[in-house]
């Protein structure tokens, strides 16, 4: 595997190495020792799968608050998606900035998103499926906040017009970054 820093160094693009023969392909998605060598030392406790029926579906911008804040390792298992992480760590040199990366099943890549970031994505094809590894269990008590997906101050290049985006009603009501209470504080450079 190859791990590359993105425009926000704590968010990492992981390029999986696929080995194939006439039977098909195999790649290691998670190897604790290899990821630790790259500074990623999460203990994954939950795996999730998200399927989007239609292109233009946006799930954004979500995060869990402490004490159940989640780091994520996100990979597209089928189709393509624009995957987005927004830095919510007050005091961070990249606070309010985002990383937007196209992930695809054929591309054999994943995005590592540490605690302190809002996460969202837009399906670029019908039937797109994303597979998540999460560092904390789902907690309804810690899953009540989010960030407005189309906050103009974020400048996220969503690949669908606002009027055509398919969103849950809740995702349309989250606050803008300027109105979001402090949830995460920057603790210095990460892994």
C-alpha cells in the first residue's frame, strides 16, 4: 500500500496494491502493522456499508462528538463517489478547509479521515456503495450535529446542482461552520 498526505496532511489517501491473476484480484484493505508504520494507529470497532440508489445522492457532512468521535477509513466498493473531509478542529492551521477526492471501486484507494473532521460524499454513479471502518461505535447521543453540506464558505465542489442533490432532510438543516459550536480542538500535528 502507498499512503499519501492530502492538502490537509492529517487526511491520508491510501492506494491499495491489488494482486491479480486469472481468478481475479486481492488487496489488503487494513493491516494494523503496515498502517502503524504510516502513522495511522486506529483500533477499528465497527464496519459500515452505505449504498446509494442514484447518482447525485449526497450524505453530508456528518461527525460524531466526543466521547464517541470517529476516525474513518472509507473505500468505494462499487461505483464512484466524491469523498469530502472538512477540518473542524478549532486552532488547526487547516480549520474550515476541506479535502475532496474521487474514490472508485476500480481505483483501489481509500481515504483516512481522523477524528475532528466532518465527512460526506456524493455518489457519482447509480448503486454506489461505500465501505467504512470506524474507530468508535455508533452513538445516537453523539450523532446529533453536522455541518451544512453546501455552506458557501467551505467551497466544496459538489458535482451536482443544489436543486438536483438528493439529501436527507436533516442534512439540509445543519448549521454553517461559522454557527457550529466548538466540538474539536486542534492538538498539534497528527500521525
